[in-house]
C-alpha cells in the first residue's frame, strides 16, 4: 500500500530536486521529508506539491521540507530504495562532512547540529513509547472497571507498558550509535550497562561503587535519555580511534574490547551522571516554569503553535517530551497546547468552508478540516486555507488561546506520548489522581477552542478575500 501510494514521488523526486547530485543530506522527521540541497534555485516546488501523497512543501532555513504526514517513513524508505540514497546515519555527515562547505561554523549551526543529533537519537524510539504509553492508558481504563494489579493479565500488560520506558537507555543507545556512525550493538550495551538490574538495585540500596578507586555516582538511569546519548557520542570517537590503530587481524577483538574498557569509567564516573543532571534540570525547570506561569504558558503556546510547526521548531521539543514522560510520567504544557491548536486549525478551515460560497474553497476547507481534526496533520489547513486568507489564522490563534487558557487553569496533563496530536490523542489524557476528570476537562478545552475559533473565523473571514 505504501509503495503504490508513493511510487510516483520516489521515481520523480530526484529530477524535481535538480538531480541526486544536488542533494547533500536527506532525512525525515515525524511528518516531513527533509532535504539539504546545494542549489536551491533549481527545485521545482510546484511540481513536487502536485505529486500523489504530498500534502505541501516549504523552505525552513536552508532545508527543503516535503510534508507527507504520519506515513512519512514509508515514503522515506521507498525513496531511499528507488533513488539509492543511504539512510541517515552519522551526525558527522552534517557537522564535519560536505555540508560544512556551505555552512560555516557558527553558534546557530552548532546548535542545529546538536538538536539534530538529539532528535535523530530519539525519533526512532517514539513509536515504541507511543505503543507502551497506550498500554499504560489501557491499564488505567482497566482499573476503572475494577481490574487491578492482582490480576495476572494486568501484570503482564504492566510489564509491556513499563518496558519501553524502563529500558529506554538501551533503545536510545542503539539509535544514537546509528546516528553517530558507531556500532549499534555497542551503543545498546552502553545503555544496557546503565540499567543492569544488579546495579540498579544496589544503587537503590545505597551501595557505593568505585572503578579503579574512582567513585561512581549512585544514580538510577532507568527511563533516561541524555546519559545514553552523551555516552554513545563519546563512544563513537573512541571506537573510531581503536578502529584506526588496531591491526586488521585483531580488529574484531581489539575494537569492541578496548572501546568498552575505556567507556566504563568515562560513562559511570563522568558522562552518565552529567547526562542525568541535565535531564533532571530540564524537568525541574519546566515544572518550575509551569507552576509560575502555567495557564499563560499553555495559552501562548497554543496560540503560536502553528508558527512552531511551520518552521519545524516543534521537533526541538522531542527531547523535553521524552524526558518529562520518563521522569515524571506526564507532560503539562506542550502536548495540551499542540492538540488544541491542531484541532483549531481544522475548525478555522471548517468555518471558511461553511461561510464561503466558492465551491472549490468549500471543498478544500472541508477536506483540510478533516485532515487536521482527525489526523492531526495541519499543514494542508494552514497553507491551503488559513494562511492563504490570513483571517482564518487569526481566528485559530484566538480560539486556541482561549482553549489553552482554560486547559492551563484546569491543569490538564497528558500521560502518554501521542501518536497523532488531534482527536486520536484524547485517550492519552486519561491518567492522574482523577483520570476521568482530566480527560473530560481536555474535551471541554477542545470544545471551547473549536467554538471560539469557529465564531472568530466566521466573523473575521470575508468571502471576497478569495482570489
């Protein structure tokens, strides 16, 4: 199904981008294909947007992004297969490779490289966390029906729900190794040794460990992300060093053995504790900020979320989201604002469809509304209706601000990583001390946002604005 849907895109994309030689780097995020190109002027943007399966495209800085939606992985894999692209691997390809000819070393480029490295290490783990998170939501629902931890089926499901989070350092370690161009097996070991059961239990019991008389910081690394990323990043250079100096006939032994021996003290004594401190401070800062300006923060973020999405800046929130879910079990600001904002983009598009007398606008507005509200893919609504006529975007921002403010005042939290940030995300809000109250308040926030958006857009939008 995926192949037939994106076959024309895979066969045509290289020519429309100016040839395979014009592509410096090719990867994807949750909904978009991302191309770094040598010559941006030869890209046939309008023809690309007409291809089946393409919802739109845009330039974000120097990167060309093609909007696909939730099945972007299918399109990416097929393009790599047909066009002969290597799948995204080492971050060195971005920071130290050919791209440096076009991108001088600046604070902005370094920051982008760091964010790309973190995102590349975490993005492949998102489906796992979505699945495990939804299992945990299912357990909450079962508790409402009186099925508790004494039930064997409940226990098995709880093992599954907890596994993705407890062993997150192993998943992140493997993904980070692929991103940094290192051995994935060694990357997984870097994460696995941090969550080895005996180490975890002894640290919890207060046992003080040392390595060659160097004290080891007693921390729990289960459900963490930054310790594994930082450790594997350093490991990638250590591994490459031993790969260069080891004799060919002993390389298969020396490279992994010496890499592990060097990384044990570096990881346990320095890198993992540093990553743990970083993750803890990120979570503590967000909770502090939420306690200080929570309702206002959700309101502002919901109102301006479309612009984060348009620039691709929403991807920078992934490390924060995973850290919050793994360390606190919930997230109080971003996802609440995102769900409200996405649905309101659809509500604004629907208001235009209702008010307009133009058949084409009606049809486009209705289809865009369904895509945004049901699928959480807002680019068609934003580019096809709301930004095009401007007033609907104002209406969506107004409605999202009102809905976000109510959600913030009511302390609406999300308890599982949402796969689609619109109506399908609602079950992820079941949780907390009063699970039903939280999800009901979310639904009220959504209704407030939809009604406010529809009314504001209906008043602001004039049909004569249609070109």
